[in-house]
C-alpha cells in the first residue's frame, strides 16, 4: 500500500474550494500533452499530480491531447502517451479527449469574439508583429489592420477557413491592449493558417487555433475544475481568463507549479527530438533517455517513478533535482524486491588445482537477504570458475583485500581459495589464475575460525550462461547541459562514455530463462533489467543503477564484502 500523499499548496487550494463548494464539491483535473513527442520524467510529475489528485479526492482526470499543430503531431506519439500513462498506473476518465474534437466549437467561439469586436484579422508578417509588440519597458504599437470592421473581419476569417490565403499571410488576433504590461496580452494570435493534414481531422481544416486559445476553452468544455500547469504558463493566465470571460463560458481555475528540472538531463522535447533524429541515441526509448519509455526500458518501475515524484513534491519555486534522487527511488525498491544473482562482466579464469577433476556440486545461495521469504536457489560449482579481473592483482596496492599471490579470499556461498600461481601469454597478459581451495570451508566459513578480509563473486565456467550487458552512465557530463562555451550547444556536453557494451558476460544459469523486463541485482555490480527488446538466444541486461551513488564517475569499482 502506498503512503498517503504529502500536502502541498495545490491541495490546500482544492481543500478550500471544497469547503466553499466552489465547484459544487467536484474535483476534475486533466493531463493535456501535445502529441508531438514521447513523454519524459517531467511529464511523469504532472501525470502523478493530476491523476493523483483526482484519485485522492475521488474525482475525475481527463487525458486530453492538445493536438493543434498538425505538422508535428502523429498517432505514434498519441499511442506512446496512452501507453506511458497506463504503465505508470493511472486510468483516465472515460475515453481520451482531443482538442481536435472541439475544432468546430473553437471556430464558433472565434467568430463570437469577432462579432464582439474582440478579434480581428491581421495581415502583418511574423517579423512585423514582433516589431509592433514592444518591449518590457515600452508599449507596443497597434496593427494598421486593427481597425477593420466586424463584417470585414468575419469575411476574411471565413475566407481563411476556405483556404483562399497562403500560410503566414494572415492571422486572427485577439483585440486586447497593445500597451498591456504583460506582453502576452498585446493582441496575441488565436488562429493561424496551416495547410497541413491533421492526424485525426485530415484536410477538413487549413486554419488551426493557437494553444492558448484552445487550452482554456477545452478546459471549459470538459468542465475541468482545476487546470494545473507549469510555471511558464503563469504569464499566460491573464489570457486564459480573458478568453473565458469575454466568451462568458464556464471558467476553471488555472494553477501553476514548478516544472521538474533534473541534473545531467535535458527535458526539452525539441532537444530530445534532436537527439533522436540526429541519431545520438537509438530512439525515444533508448535507456539513456529521460523519456518514460526510456526509463522503463532501462529498468525503472512505475512504483519507483511515482515514489520519486512524491519525494520531490510540488512547489512554486524552480529548482534542479539531483539525478541521484531518482536513482535512489529505484535502488530502495529493488533492494527489497530484486533477486540476487552472480554475474562476471570482465572475466579472468580461475583454476582450482586441488578440486577433483569432473566434480560438480550445487551450493545454496540466498535470493534476497532483505526478504528471507524469497527463498534460496542452487548455484553450480566446478573446478574452473570466472571472477572479475578487478578482483585479482599480481602486485596488489595497499589495502587490496581481494585475490593476489599468496592471499586467501572467500568465494561467495562457496569456499576459501588461495592464489598459488598465474599463467601468462606471450604478451605477458595473465590468462589464468591458479588456486587451491579448502574443502572444510564450504558455505563460506572456516571451522577453525580462520578469517579472510575479502569475499568475491564468481560463476562456474562449465555452467555459465553468456549474455550481453550494457553499462549506462549519464547522457551528459555537466550538471546543467545547457551551460556551454560560446558558439556551442548542449550537444557539446554529451558524455562519450554514456554506454559501454559488454558483448560476452558470464551469468549463473539461474538467469537462463529470465523474462523481459525482469530486474535483478548482480551482486557487487548493480541492478540490472532484461532489455524488453532482448533476443531470446542471447539475453541483454541493462544496468539500471549501481549499488550506490557512484554515477558521477565514468567508471565504477567493485564492492568488496568484508566480514
């Protein structure tokens, strides 16, 4: 059972509205993505907030696609958004809604504004509109077309709808105040010409409403009570209110909160699209991407993402959350739920000279010390095993407690072994480490009380399953990828070592039938997930996170057990 949600200023507003019966005791929110890309972790915060509020107040939450820009939208994005919301564990009210469902009504409302003298067709070019807009300290200048008569505006707007004019030649603008201190209110465009095929309405329309005009009316039509959005829309709230008030229609309350900024990450859909289109990543679901589909493929769980969103809370102040906070959410979950297994990623062969030839045995291994109820498994053992190269040094540094000539270590769940010699090839590289074992230490303890300082993991060579392992690091080297040298962009801060592919890792046979998206702790190495696109013949394991916060470095060291 998930813990009760933390209170925040949005919930306090809703509590007060319920006390005063502002919306007749209703709570109705919405999550309104534009279907022009895949959702990312920032959207997850909004999803958890909007759907979570509806759940906790026994209200409703709509999933609505604000699909007003046909040039950038597609069914692929629609399908991915629905899939991500469902995977996160939320259900929307009724069926998905679309702004395009309201195009006829939106057109009628635009005509109504023209008839009130509150909208006009403007022929200024985009550059001239910007010049006329003014600055933060200087008022704007009225368009020479602002004085057109209502009849002329109605005629021109109708001809815009019929496709008589070229793109960019005319827009419909709200008539508000060119001297308004909020630049957003200086006669903003509310309709523009776009001769593009819409993914739902086809070629029915060649004019499309602007987002700010569409959004508030869509909220009104759906009887939303609390229209929750991020802080960048705070300046747009007066326009939201103006449109609804001028039309005299149902008026929801817009509330803004701080968007999620995550260190070592970009969360601009435009920049994420650039990474995909220019093939810096393998796709929207690349495990290095901050998209929900990328996090899922990496191995994150819905529970860990919801926990992360709950931990960071909701505020009115912009800030940057450290990536380690997200990583700790999945660590905490998997520490309790993931089965432990042994895997060797960078192997060196160890031959146990005094272990009988041809002998094999099965040793008991604990699946999860955090949960004895997860039981045990059998791990095969034989004369030849693999250990990690980093667990052996011919000339060990000071305080090196792993294997080296003359030193004794414990094999996890198995025996004490002592290094007696090494075998090298013609280049002087060590190819084999030869050891002896103490048969009396089966299970990892010595009956004579002998102590060793290091415990290492291993895999039996005769029983090992081979698999591919992908070690992921941060996609960007800088905490803020947007901080660049003059003349460079965020791509200059990409981490050249964001993934290391180990094509042949040795895994204990317990992993032979690991299913896609199953999650495991490779002892001493980190938490790993079977890639959802992994071929059956060779499993691919993605590292979700290391066992501890060491991602700032571009390489990780092995953990040593000390008893």
